[in-house]
C-alpha cells in the first residue's frame, strides 16, 4: 500500500506560515493542500517537534490496493456454474417412473448417473415438479477453482517484518540505563513504543539485544515452493488414453463372429484387459461408448503425484546440530554447578537443547550424536505436512501415492 506523501519543503512551509500566525484555511489555499493535511502536519509538529513521517505502529497491511483489486477481478470472473439437465429429460424420467420402471432401467440407456435420477424423482414426489427450485440462502460467489487461485494470489503478497540494526538496539539499552523512559526513547529514536519494550525485556531476560534463536521448527518449503506445487498440480490434469469408436465396434463384431478374447487382442493389438472391458460394457449397457463415470474425476494424474513427491523429497529434514565445542562447554558448566537457564543465557542456546545435551551425557557418558535406531524417514514431518497442506486445496482427492 503506497500513499502520496508531501515533500519536506511543503511541510516546512506549512510550519513556517503557522509560526508567522496564518490560519489553517489560509495556509491550505496558499499551498494548495487539503485542510485536513494542514491540520495533521501542524498537530504532528506540536507533539513530536518535527514534520517528518514517523514510523507507524502496528502490523503493516498484508496486501496493497492493487492486490485487492486483482483479487476482486479474479473473483468476479469466476462464478459457480453447475450442470443442469433439460426439462424434457426430467419429464421422461417421471413418465417412466409412473409406468413402473426402476431407476436403474432408464438410467443406463440415457447415460445419466443413478443418483441424479433418484434426486429428480424425489423432488417430484416432495414438490410435485421436476423444475429446479429456488435454492435457500445466498448462492456462493466463488467456485473451488477461483478459491484456489485467490489463495495463490494472496500468498504472493506476504508480510516481511523489518528488523532493527544492532546499533539501534544498543542505543535503546544505553538510554534505558541512563534513566530515560520508554516513551522518551521511542520519540528520540523514532521507534514504536512496543519495539522499545520488547528490546528492553529481551535484554533483561537474556542479557543481550541480539535476535535469539527462534523456538520451533522452521518452514521447509518457501512460499515460492508452495506456489510451484500449486501450479504443477493445476497443469497436470489426469488424461487417460481412450480407444476410438471404430476399434470398439471391431472388437464387438469379432466377438459376435465367435472369436475369443486372446485372438481379438492379438489381431487388433489391444491389451486383453481392454478387450474384456469393452465386451463386458456391451453386454451390460448395449453400447461400447464410454459412459458417464460416477463420482468426481481425479484432478491429478499419477505423473503429477510422483512429481509432487520428488519435490518434497528434495526438502529433506536438516536440523541444526551444535558443534562438539559447544556441547563440551555445556557439560563443563553443568559440572561447575551452573543451572540450565544460566547455561542457556551464557551460550545463547535454547533451554530445551541444554536439557537434551545434559540428559544424553548422563545416560551415555558422551555428548556426541549417537546412531539413531530404526530406518530414517524418507520424508521429514515438515515435508509430509507440506503435502497435506498442498492437497488440502483439493478436498476431493482421496488417494495420495506418496510411497512411489
């Protein structure tokens, strides 16, 4: 988010005219600046003694105005569209139902799922009509595909926090030692009050103002890697090879003439399982055309799943291990009688790490990393979570081949 800011010369001219006794409206007209801007500049000068833009408190906005407009444009282009059957087809279902035909009997020749037939007849029994009724509630503005696209657009605009330099942190501590208050330090160094409090609190607890090692496991996949997973999954849709109708009809003709499955397979150069499935479909449905499959088709092909697994395998688990010198120092200080917290602060190591080093030394008499029992994992916990998070964008997927 970028707003238009007036230059330093314009701000200084406003303050000089205010010192000379000019009113707000007069300054606004002469400098061609809105009245609210003049009031804000003078108010800032009275409070802080300067007209420069101060550091804003609070977390910055995650998305700019352009990003918001892009999200809105993407959302408007994608409305939810569902497939609805024609009125004549629904009336044919009801007529056949009145004649006593079963659901399966007229579901197969028309090539419509059985669940659709049952829902049409149920609607006719309850409401006396087969026309689509008005749905209760507000219709969804977005379908699943634009919802995923919105996530990818929003991920591109991540928040990056600014960290203050070491000199600024030391100045804060020096002024705190000299007796200055939090607000005075904040105004003099042009730093938010919450930042001053956190720097001094860290110095009191750990004896340093340097950024300490953050607790928790860092993310193994960056935002760009997540976006790459999403783009690969979108581009790799499932495509299966289907035989043309001419080949299917030849299979049925040869089957009628008395040829066996193996003979048909060799003459047409088609797998035996394909010949069996074509003939089985012809016997059951009276046609060799591909029927409408029940359920939702898979969004990812097998190649796409394997590619996702290969990407996550590259993100193997790498943990930071402390050198032997640091481990020996921990044990020496523990032998001298220092407590866990004191050792953690002096060596700038997490408290849990200190505990684990000393526990290992007590049990095995060494601080060196021992050989772990069992076979190591191919994928780290972070990689498995990344797979689950990436596939959570597609709730319809149930089978994830992660062991290939």
